[in-house]
């Protein structure tokens, strides 16, 4: 599996609106594409910089091919929608990571 991580620093003036929109609209739209198994929305504990908060949105893709399909077919329009709504209020970067092994404690 592949972890597709989007790190976003969002301006404090629209943080609550952005968080609601991400949870109610954007993340469900991304998951609806069928390319991802799940998503985790995280806020960095020490992620406050210059009037904004930093979040990590971690999508788990089933395969590299599925992620590539998402990027070629869906990501541009979904990113454009995000950009139009929050233009000038955020900075983002994306990383892709191979999940080598998952560990858990089952108690």
C-alpha cells in the first residue's frame, strides 16, 4: 500500500471553515474516487506557524497504480476546488510513501 500525505498549513482566519469543509466535502470526495482505502486527518501538535495551523491528511492508497489513476483523473479538479475556496490562505505539499509493514498492539 501507498501513503499519500498532504501537509497543509492553513490561515487561522479560516481554519474552522476549512476543517469543516475538509471533513464534510473534500475528504469524502477523494475517498469516493475509489483509489483509497482510508484517510486520517491529523493536526500537528506543535504545528502553529505565523498565524496558522498545520495539518496532515494521510490517504492510504491500495496500489501505486490506483494513486496514479487518482492523480491523473481526479486530483487536478479536486485541488482546483480547494484552491478556489481557500486561495491565499494556505500552503501545501504532498509526499508519497511506500508502506513497508504495519505494526499494531492488539490488547
